[in-house]
């Protein structure tokens, strides 16, 4: 199997959204409130946006909007009923925790702002990527290693095979290294 075929199989998992201009994520009238005994805090009050295939969107500020898209809002917070978060053809606000776990990481993911806390310093970069591939795509062994190399190459990190054997602290993989 050639490298280009491998990349399209492993990285292009959501190929149905590869057409430019097609909406991948649609957030409509998102309202998130936190309820306490003393008060109700509206953390997000009616924002709407779409993300099209091929676009990169950064949400600046508190991460409550991104956490809501990922299904990570915990009590006493909640997404209000009039809110809609659609990923492809699925309404995410209707998903159970179990259903969310199936798409989190394999269909939709979040890049945290602090790269030093994103990877565990006691495991190699490759082990951590392969763990995610095992959990979300069922890949193991050489298939997982090949997919991990493809993913590292897809984000333009040079010498992907070597980088997978490094630990996050010693590697230049993280953004915190400034390289």
C-alpha cells in the first residue's frame, strides 16, 4: 500500500466533508448557563456560527463554547434547550455521554491552549497518538503506527517516525518549544 493511499484511509476519516464550502459544524443560538443556589450565570448567550470544510476556526477566550461542542459541560452548567450544535447531520445536544465518546476524538476534537498539559510527559508522543487511534478507530500494531506517522506528517512535523519515539518534554512536537 502506498503512503498516499494510507493517508487518505487513515487521516481522511470524514471524507464526506472534503468538499469545500460544505458545512461541517453549525452552532445556532448557543446558550450555556451555570446554575447555583445564589445565582444563574450566563456563560454563553446566543452565539451562532458555521464551520465549512477546509476552514480553521479559533474560539478565543474562555473555553466553555468549545467544551460545549465537545460535550464536556458539567453540572451545574447546562446547554439550554433552544441551543443547537450540529456536526454533519447529527444534533450533538441530543447525544448521551456514551454516544459523545464515540465521536469525540474520531470525528471532532479540541486542541487545548496549553501544549504542556496536552501530552503526558511520561509516555512517548507515538504511544499517546496510537492510544487515541486504538480507542477511536480500533487500530493496533503496525496499522496504528502507520496512521500515527500519517497524522504527524499531516501537520507538517518533520521526521515523523523519530518524533513518535520521543517524549513530549524532549520533543519539538509541542508548540511551547517555539519551533
